[in-house]
C-alpha cells in the first residue's frame, strides 16, 4: 500500500499540470473564436446549438474510430441524475454567449468576476462551511475588482475623448453576473453528477453535450431567433454585422472552429474538475481571464483603461490569495492528521514487549 501511494503522487502531479494547461489552451481559444463569431451574428443561441451538435458528432467519430468508448443508451435514470447539470450547463453557456456578445473580450473576465465570492457563498449555503476571515478578505478583493471594473471603467470611458474607449455594456455585465452564478454551481454539480456515469469524465461530457443540445433547441424558438436563423440560412450573401466576411461564412467557419474547441474544452473542463479540484479549476479560470484580456487587445483592438487594468489585477490577486489560503489550510490539516498516525505507529512496540 505505501509503495502504491508513493508511486501515484508524481503521476498525479503531472496529470494535474497537464490537465490545467490543456484546459487553459482550449478555453482561451474557445473564447477568442466565440467573440469573433458573436461580433457578427444575431443568433447566439443557435450558434451555441451548432457548437453542441458538432461536439456530439466529434464524440461519435472518436467512438467509431476507437479513440474512446461512449455509452450506447440513455435511460431515465441518467436523465434524472444529470438534470441539474444540464440545466446549469444550458443556462451557463447561454449567459456566457450573451455576456461575450455585449462586452469586449478584455472585459469578459471582469463581467464574470464574481465567480469566487459566489462560489464561497454557495459552499456556505449548500455545504454549511464557514469561511475564515482570510477567505472573506480574498472575496472582498475580488468583489472590489468587479465593481472597480464596472464603475471606474465606465466612468473613464464616458470622460474619454477617444471614440475607441467604449463603456462596458450593462446588459453584458448583467449576463456576466448570471454566468458567475451558474459557473459557481456547475463545479459543485459536476462533482455530484460524476457518480451517475461511473465517474467517467468522457461519459459525462458526452451526455452533457447530447442532452444540452436537446434542451437548448426549444429555447432558441422562445428567444425569438427563428426569423434571424431563416435569414442566415436562406440569405447567405448577407453582410456580417461587423463587415468583411459575409454572415453565413462567418457563422460556418466560426461554428467549425468553436465546435472543435468546444469538444476539447468539454473534456478539459470535466477533467480539470475531476483530476484537480474546484479551487484549482477556478484559479485556472482567473489566469485564463488575464490571458484573454491580452488577446482581446491583440485580436479585437480592445482598449485597456486604468480602471479595467486595476479591476483585472484585483480579481487575479484575490483569486491567487484565496488559493494560497486554501493550500495553507490543506497543509495544516495534513500535518494535524499525520500526528496521531505517528503515535499509533509506535503503539505495537510496547505491546509486543509485554507479550
């Protein structure tokens, strides 16, 4: 037993590092490609549905060629067990797309900056954990970063003479807050739903895409995207909202690219939460947000105002501080647990002497 655990530790660290890097690359590419398409389409939910369908097709292709093995049936036990995950996923992806559509790529991290405070609050309510003063301080830093980004960046944009300084959309911020709620719930829901599929991240990703596509289809009609979808499909030469490539070509190429990365990020996201922890997954998201802001300036010529830069720095610092706190708690807990074990290891010696 000791040799097994000793051999697992290095592999576990390597697997965690590889999973985090895989998640970061797939997630950043996904956001940049999504923003490119959302800038030129009026159908964000239909775009999301096409992404899910492409991901399902890629899953089936990998199954046919033997790269992975998918379950061949969907029963009511699976549907009921995964219902909370599907609801969180459909709402979360929809809120993400609407948020990204209405805000700059560099502001996307700020608009969704309340993930950490909401995650801590959700854990306190659902798991009945009492956050420490240091944890509350980290949450306060992140919350301050969010409000600095929303208020100060908007004020600096309103007072700026340059037309390139665009104030953040309040609608986009609203969807960002909703996205923060679903993201905080999703990490907890995924952990609880893994046993339904035998703790298989691939099976969970497959069911998540398949059932989310089925659940999303009626929402597209309810959102009123029907006429815009007809225009997109039957007027392919119509210009894109942002100009350049026409709307149909932008949608097709963008769907193909984001569908591929959507397939990768599904596996990467579930692996990140399964292999690491919700905390590590959340910090990876914070680092991802900073890189997204840099790429937003590069690809979309976003303007990083002083308020926006301060906001991103506060959110990142608060997230890193929170991670350091949780890591210290784990180290202290392991140290305390090791003390009684060391005492019990010496107990058999005097007992043998008495015999």
